[in-house]
């Protein structure tokens, strides 16, 4: 279970007209997207492998983000009192390896305690044969630990439930959480985030032969599953397109429901969808991304020195284009499950 | 009518004929003039009948005949009612022993096998490819046992629509459950976290559908067993009332006889009174015995049995939650909360609003059962301690250490759970035997009652006939 617990402030007010315009704007894109997926489905046996957002659609989505004042996949803005006001929650502190009390504490203890997920395929999961925890999130956590503690660091991976990601930090159970946490306005009130390390958005996911073509009328009468208390659920509650909504504790539980024929579609973010496609190659993403969200490493608000240090690590982790460590990790865990367009590290935003 | 219209040849005419309207019968053996109410032409005409009836009331022999008739009728009614009511109760006692008790026990076993299979499935899942053969066998055996019992319950449960529905639901859900467990295993072997999601869903189906239905079935069958027991020991008011009426009427007849003849004893009536009295005492005493034996069984071993069964179920649920905490791989903290509340229901100290089931059981048992419960409590405390160790491993990120601590061999929480489970099963079996013995002991009194009722009532009726015929003969 993941995602934001609140909707986007930008979409929140005066929603209906925005939303409609947004959907109308996206309809054409959705259509082309569906067509592309359709041809892929028909033509290629390895469709399951890259059955994510078709490249064109994703590119178009990004393009619309840059140009359109009413982006298709709208970004949340905090303190959004007026037109274009407020700030992006993904803005973090400028990178620095100066250190401070938090970094000292970790370096003195010689141990980094990281809150992770053990159930998120391709992001953070346990390999049953050797019991090692691996994934895209885990690579990043290791990189941070190596930078802080030197080679072969002592990392404690502590599995934490979705609903305790913030609480584990605030009660000092972990030093940081690297667990596909979206940066939201609500969360930055409680914890600090690093700069973004992955961009994603909510999207519908269906089995290969599903008649559902996107977040539209094709959902009518279908059972659509989402994880409890997530952005996905909020989106569906706002506009269900006549679908029957079903809530499960975890997005993976939704995949179980689909496989058992008890649901026809699930809504989650496209990054986690990679894990679903990895486990069931007959699943595919349809329609366009409905939100734009950033994953960040969560830390205690007072550990500003640590946030800056992690941002410095991220900057070097993501530097070097296709030869960056970020890209190597993407290649190992996510390429083949996500469109190649997703294989570009996000531009960091700093507020100072 | 058993009353002889013409008296048997009264051999010793020792009785003086009671004189009509003369309370103190004189010693005059003068036979009264031929009684008007003769058996001949009894049904000649309704009018004649009425006249004769009136005449019969008018004369002593007529009254005697009526009294005899009424007494015999009352006695027969007493006998028939007693036969019917005690046969009914003996039948209920037999049903309780031979049908509803085993059915209730079957239902309890179905629940336990299912819960155990679910717990074992989670243990096996945690072990993954290293699942010991014994764990797999235990899962398979419990599923097989449960479906076997379901099949036999389906054969017995025809008489209740509700239990048939429950059994049908259980039969339909069980293969679905096993399918989910196998899918979970298959996915897990492909290294997919989806396996754990499948196992959690299987657990959800087990809790919400299978165990819920099995629990309902158990309650239903137990209620039926209790109802049979209650029926077996229900007080036969009609029979007792009639018995009291019979003894009273016989007493009145003897008093009347005494007042008229100043003879203290009429042997026939005395014999009849004795027979009726014995039957009355038997009915009342037998039911009293059965009732108090059942009362004792229910308040003693029965209550302990319920507590112990609940404790065993709670221990199974705690173990299941403990396993699923690890199956969820830290993705869900509700399982650990469930474990904690289950253990609390087992071990809560007595000063709380509700004392722990194990401590209650300790107070309710004695002898060897008590020893077993004591050992179970000790093992449960060790279990709690070991569980904390396992949680600490998990918190420190040592997932494999946590798994070893939970499903390993010596020193694991699994070892402690097995010990708790075995000790409780031992105590449950003991209490079950005690309860059955106690509950059934009282019912033995009821079994012999129907034939006794027949014999004693016939005796009483014969005595009455004789007791009435004697004085009647003296009027000849």
C-alpha cells in the first residue's frame, strides 16, 4: 500500500471543470495510447515485458507537463492559495556533505537503519533462495549507506508497514525510509524528504484481454481495485466512471483479486505497476498517468544535515546519464517492466 | 375396564358388609337386597342408563364400583403418561449420547483441524523450499481429516436445514482454500511476493468463511446437544401430578373404607398405593438424580471443557497470527496485534476484567487435568518470551533469524506452541471423558423407567381391583 493519503491540492479546488478539461485533453492521447498498446498486444509475444505505458503516451504526458498550464498529470502544489502560487513538495535542501549531528550519530554507531518494504517486487523484496533483500529502493539505500559508512557498510533493513512509514521515523525506529514514498504536501509537514529519485503517477492496470481502455467510460460496471487510503482510492472515489470500487489492504492484494477473477482492474502508480507486470506478465497499463508524483527518501525533519548528505549522494548517484549508478539499477530492476522513457533520473529541485 | 363387574369368588368372607348410609357398619351379615344396578342390559337405552347411573350413586355397591373405576382409570392414565414421558426422556438421553454429542464434537474437531491446517500452511510457507516433510504432512492430514468429518457431518446433519447449509458452505469453501494455499506456494517458489499476498488471502477466507461457518456449526450442534440433555432431564410434571393424584385418591379411598368399616387396612388398596407410590418416587427421584448429575457435569467438567476448548482454539489463532506476521514480511502489523490480543486472552492475569482462559481453566480443573493446564501455562509463558526474541530479530532486520526463532526446532516458538497445544489437548480429552461420564450417569435412571411404569401401574390397578372387589363381594 502506498501513495499519497491526500489528493492534489491543485486539483482539489474547482475540480470539476479542470477535471473534465483534463480528461478531454487526455482522451486523444488515451486513444493513441490504447492503439499502440493494441498493436503491441497483437504483434509482439514479449508484450508482457514492456506492457507499460507506451513510449509515445509517456512522452506526450511529459511534454504536456512542460507546456500545458493545466497539465494532464497534475502535480501537487503546497500552500496553493492562488494561481501558480505555492511550491512543489519535491523541493528539498541543497546537497552538502558537511555533516552534522545526525550524520555524526550514524557514523559513530557505524550502522544505518533503513525502513524498507519486503513485498514490493523489483523495488524492495526478499529473494526466497538466499533471503537477500534486493530491488531498486534497496540499491539506493546501499549507495547511501556506503557513502555514509564506507564500503561494506552495516545496514539494518527494517521492514515497516505502509501505514507506519512516517511513524517509524518519528519514533526513531529507523534513520531513513526508502520505500517508494511519494512526496506530498501532507507528509512534508511531518518528515523531511530528499530530492526526488523517481517520477511516477497513478494509472490503471488491467489483464491483457480486458475491455477497459483507460480511465473512462470503459470502466462502467467493472470492478476496480485499489489499496486502502491511497491516492488511487481517492481518484476513484472522485470519479468512478460507473465502476464498482473495491478496496484491499495492499495493491498486491488487488493483483490477487484480478487473478482470481474477482476484479477487472487495479489502480496504482506506474512505478509499482512494474512489480505487478514482473509477477504477472499478462497485466498491462492502460490510459495515461492521472497524477505526477515523486519518490523521495524520507528522514526526520530535524536531521537537515542528513537530508543534505543524502541529496549529495543522490546527485552523484544520478549523474553520468546512462552510465550512472541510478541507470544501472534501473536496468537491473525496472527496464523491461517500465517504458524506457521512465529510465531518466528526475531533475532535483532545491529550495535553497 | 379392569374392574370386575362380578366379584371374584371371595374366599374368606371375613369382611363385614358395609352398610349403606351407616358409617359404623354393624356386624349384620345380612346381604342387601339384590343391587339394582346389574350388569345385564347395561346399554338398553340411554334413559335407562341415566336412571341406573343415578341409582348407582344411590347405593354403596354402585359407588364402590364407580370409585374402583375412577381409581383404575387414574392409575392407567398415570402409567401411560409416565411411560410416554419417561420414554421420551430416555430417547432424548440416548440421542444426546449417541448422536448429538458426537456431532457437536465433530463440529469442534472440524474447527480445530481447519485452524490447525491454516496455521501449519503458514509455517510451511515460511520455510519455503525447506519446508520439512512433517509440516507438509500435518497440513495435508488436517485438511483430509476436516473433509472426512465434513462428509460424515453431511450424512448426519440432514435433520437441520441450517447445519446442512453450513456444511455445504464448508464443503464448497475448503477446496477454494486449498487452491489458494497451493497458488501461494507456487508463486513463492517463483520468488514472487505475490505468494505471500495469496497466503494472506487464503488466511482471510479461512477466518471469514471457513472458521466462521465451522464455529456456527459447532454452536448449532452444541445447542442441540444441550437441548437434548435439557429434554432428558426436564421435569415430567404431568406424570408426577398424576402420580400424586393417584396416591391421593387411593389414600382417600382407604380413608373412606376405614370410616365405613373401621377396618384399617384394605390389602388390595394398600398394595395399589405402594405400587403407585414407588412409581411416583421413581419418577421424581430418577429425574432428580439425572438432573443433578447433569447439573454437576455442566458446572464442573463441562465448564472446564468449554474453557479448555476455547483456550486451545485461542492458542491456535495466536500461532496462526504469529506465522502470518512473518508471512506478511513486515507489510502488515495487524497480525502481530492479533497475536498479542490472543495471548492476552490466554494469559491475562486474574485481576483484569476477564482473566485469561488458561488461568480460568486452572481454577476449574483438578487432578491430572490441572497438571496439564499448569504445564500449558508454563509453555505459553516460554512461548511469549521466545516470541519477543523473534520480534527483536525481525526488528533488527534479521528476518532469517526471526523465521528460525518461529519455525525452527529446539528453542523456537513453534516448539512452545506444540507443547501448549499437546497439553491442552490432553486436558480437553480428560475433561471430555469426565463430562460424558457425569452427564450420562444420571441418565441411567431414566432408561429403566418406561418398563417399570408399565409393571407398577398394572400392579396398582390389580390391587385396586382387588381392594374394591372385596367389599363389593360382601354385598352379595
